[in-house]
């Protein structure tokens, strides 16, 4: 009689003190199909063994707690565990045992199943310090490591608390390329660093180190960072302040260089390299600050990687003064503990520009619009009591707010661009308000006092 092992899905297995894993890929007399085990770890295993001739099977960092008595093939118990999403992960390398040796051995083992991960990736930075010491955090850590690319970075916009899905594997290489966009790579590095500090597991530290090395390699000689690395043709090669990509990168390297918080374990060599990279990044920021008629203003969301001139990205992202990203740049400069005269001048000029271009007496409001797609619109409403707003983009030279649809035509009234772009982009922002009202006054007071 054939041993039939069919449809075993395990997700989040955990065990400790296991000396031997019976890693069975099949044998001549067996039927093995749809065995998928993921987001788990080996602990204490010293004798992994396996055989060949399996059908659909995939394991990744699996912990088994074998039964004391291995039953024969004819008494194979049925196990089925749900897995979401269902995946087949890369098979680890094990030495092969003879098929005959395993002819009477079925997949009989006891598996300890912890709670499945309930944390979502978008909420990962909100987790408490205690959570990082839990088995659940380790499971998420292993999932995050599985997404790390050969270059050391991570792709964007994926639910990384779950193992890699088959849909992800089928994507084109460009669709899962490592990037700094949308917080990718920097978020994973911070997560793994915190996990390494909490659990002292070498694999998490190594993952964070590889991420830091990726950031260091991705930096241009002039101090800037592209949106994608390895480089991807198009606007992706520009120095990217958009969505705070370069600032998030600099903040990670700043903290790593100082051995702050969760980077206390980082070696001195990487700390020194990170410190040098941050200094080059600061110089790049200072050189990119846009000057009009001899006056320093703000920054564009992206700058040419060779000339450092402001440049465009997508059709609705023109070369302009960025009312959103420039806030993040100024906050980074304000956080420098001992700013140079050049940094101080950049901050003072940047804040002065924000004061000049703030918009008062209007609100950016979402309204019901049954006749339009999605039944809504966003409009400018006159309101003398409204707090100040800033446009996402200002025209260089005139400081006029500008708005651009997918036709790439610059307009001066947001109502004139197509509805899809009008409701699908943040054309007005408020982030400068806290900077001007609280953060900058504290900084100015400190350095005014220090200069006396």
C-alpha cells in the first residue's frame, strides 16, 4: 500500500531543542502532494535528513517536534492546517538519504502552533517593546527576511508579516525590485534592528546589516540616493526626496552611525561608513536647495542625479518647490546636534520660504458628488478662520501653487485638472504648520542662545 500524504499546510510553526528533522521530500512508494510549511524556524536541529521523489512540497525555516515513536506508512495520520496566504517557499539544502531507508516512515510528528501573526505591516512601527520579544515577532521577522532581495533591499507595498505568496513569485523582476520608495527598505531595517536588539537572534542582525550595506552601496558619490537600486531607467534614477525617501534613509544611517536605540550591536566599521554617508547626504541637501534671484528657498521632490537641478518625475509631478517633502528635509536639518553655519542658513531660509508661501482663508475639503466617479470630490472652500495650508507644488520663480493632471499641463487652479487626479493626490498639505509653530522656534531659540 502506498503511503499517501496530501495537503498539509502549516503556518507559523515553532519549537525548541529539536536535534533531528525528518525532512521528507518523498520516496518511490509514496504519494506526497501539496505540502507547504512556512514562516517557521529550526531550533537546536543538528541532524537534518531527507529523501527525494516528492511532488508539490516547500519548506522554509521549519521547526518539527517528532513523535517519540514513528509509526508505519500504513498508519499515516491525517493533518491539515490552513495557511493564508498559501505559498510554496524555497527548499533548504539537506543531504539525501536512501529511499529504501525511509520506505516505512510516514510524516508523523507533533507540531507546536503559536498564534498566527495578527499585526499588519503598516502598523509594525506601532508595536510595543514587549511585542518584539514574542514568538509572533520572530515569525514576522522570518517573513520579512524572506522578502529581502539578493542586493539587501526590499520591494515596496507588500504585506510583509505574511510569507511570500505565489502571486508575488510570479511578478516580473521589476515589480518586486528593491527600492527606497514608500518607506521600503528603511522600515524593514528598523524593524529587524529592533528585533535583533530584543531577541539577540543573529539572523535578524544579519538581515539588518545587509540592509544597511544596501543603503551605503546605493548612495551616489554626490551624496544623494535614487528611488531604486540597482538603478532602474527613468525618473527612478533621480535623487529622490519624494515621499521622504532620502530623508528616511539618512535617519536610519544617522541612528546606525551613532549606535542609537536598537543599533547598539552594529560594528564600528559600518558605523563609520554610515557616518560618512550621512555627512555626504547633508552636503547634497545643501547643494540641492533651490535659489531664485539670489535667495534660498526650498527643495524639489526630486533632483537630477548629475546636475542637482530640480526635475520632474511622473507626469503630474513637475519640477517645482515641494511644499511637502521640504518639511521633512528641514526637520532632518533641525535635528543635527551641532549644525554648521551652512546648515543653519539653509534652515532659516527654508522656514522663511514656508512663511512667505503659506495659504490662508481656505480649506481643502472632501464633499459628496453623486454625479462623479466614486461619488465624491475635493474642493477648495473659502473660510477666513481656516488654519494655514501649503500647496504640494509651487512654481519656481513665482511661488504660485501649481496643479498638474496626467496630461502634464501646469494649471493654477486645482479645479481645472481631471477628477481622478484631483481626488487621487494630496494637492494641499498641513505638515509645515507644526514645523513653523513649534519645532523651528525651539531650534531658533537654542541656537540664538548658543551664539551669544
